[in-house]
C-alpha cells in the first residue's frame, strides 16, 4: 500500500509542479520580472528531472 500511495503522489506532484512552473513563468513574463521567468523554468526543469528519476525507479 505504501508504494501505491508514493506512486500516486509522484504522479500528481510532478505534473502539478510543471504546471506551477509554467504559470509562474507566464505571470512573470507579464509582470516583466526576468528572475521570475527563470524560477518558472527552473520548476519545469526540476519536474522533468523528477519524472526521469521516477521512470528509472519503475524499471
């Protein structure tokens, strides 16, 4: 049961993190904050790294 909960949390958190990063980058672009855009892209890149790590663990 613990692995099911961990897998479900991973499946929900990673896309949410990427969506949050995208929203942050768009909002910062409208607000003309270059540091905010960088943080948004860093969140997206972090979500990509986490998803690759999760995929490697499930092999």
